[in-house]
């Protein structure tokens, strides 16, 4: 009997990789086959950080794809990192999934992507793979992000995120800080 095969793909920045590794290990411990997709840069860092005693290698298949940046470029420049990953990684992820599905008895059943990587969900959708978002930040931040279209529709903020009011219209006495 084969195990469901899941791909997990974190946003390649501090604060995202470790929570995704925890999800990957939890799924693996529940019987899932897990492929953890990292950028080449972060993959090297993860491999270096793992000790021989870590069970990660036995439970999770660690793979990497290019992030589109040159080795000398600063990965702390999140705007540039996001632009390059959005440009390069969708094609590389699709190639990886095709390669896995062609060579493996356990085709990819589901992709779990960072909430900031909508392109990964689009790749999964295009390939007929179930998909889910994992959000590594605070729930309040997710609630705010998901509320932006309504805030624009209700005239609370404009398309640039600037407030139309100096105070919240429904909560008198609360001033909006800039």
C-alpha cells in the first residue's frame, strides 16, 4: 500500500523554513511521504544544520530548486527575492513535480505552500494536484491580509493601503497611526 505523497514548499526566508519543517515531520510521522522543496541556498543551510542524529533524512526527502538569484546576491532583500522566486521557481517546481510523478509509484497527492507563494498553488492547480496554504505568521496578520479587499470595497483604505479616515469610523476614539 502506498502512502500519500505531499510536497511542502516554504517561502525562502527566516521564520518560514523551520515551521514548514515541523509540518513536514508531523506529516511524515503520520505516514505521509513528504518531499520538502527548498531553494538551493536554504537547502545547503538546512543540510549543514542537521546532525547525523536527526531523523529528518529518514522521514523527509529534501530537495532544492534555484531561487533565481546569483550566489553573491543578498537574500535578505525580500523584494528582490520575491521577484526572482516568482519569476524562476514556478517552472522549476513544475519540472520537479513532473519528474517525481514520472519516476515514483507515489504521485504527488497534495502541495502545501507558504501563504505568500500563490504561484505554487497555481502550479498545483494547473497540474490537478490538491493544494493547501500554511501560514507561518500570526493569525491576526492573516485576518488582515484576507480583509484587504473588503477594506478597499468599504472605503476604509484605498488601493495603495492608505486610510481614508484619521480614525476608525465604527470605533470612535481610536486614531489610525501612520
